[in-house]
């Protein structure tokens, strides 16, 4: 969930890595990202109850909790059919045990 618990979700996936992107928004957000398909995520909070942020090409959809400001998941610009989950919002995950892949998002147009 987000920090305050208003945005709740679950995923069914083996998290074998996380992605750290160096684009301006990801770098400032500091999320550890993992992509899942529609059938691997259950979003318990209606999307319309969240704040939607879009910038640049307005293709990506970043969903934030309007109360605490945490971004638990998003639809990425380069794979709009997937969800990118902020692994830091998942309970019971040992973040130190997950390999990190660096993504050069600054080079995207």
C-alpha cells in the first residue's frame, strides 16, 4: 500500500529484479520498479480515487495517493500494457536480496 494505506493493491509475481531508472521523475521519486501484467495485479482502490500525473508525451500514467503522495504503481510510457509497481510499497519484501537493473531513461525522447 501507500504510506497512509488508502491506496491498496496486491501482486502475484516472483520479483527476480527491480529496475532503477535515471529519468528525472524516477530519479526524484526513488522507486524500485518491477513490471507486472494486468492479471498479476489486483488494485483494491479505484483509480479515480487517486491522483493521476502525466507529463512530456502524456503517455505514461503515474497514480499517486492524494493523501500521502506516494506513487505505488504506474503505466509506463514504453510498455503501456504493463503496470510498473513500486516494490517499496509491498509488505514482506527483502529489498536487499533483489538484484537491481539500471535503466537509462534519460535517453528516451
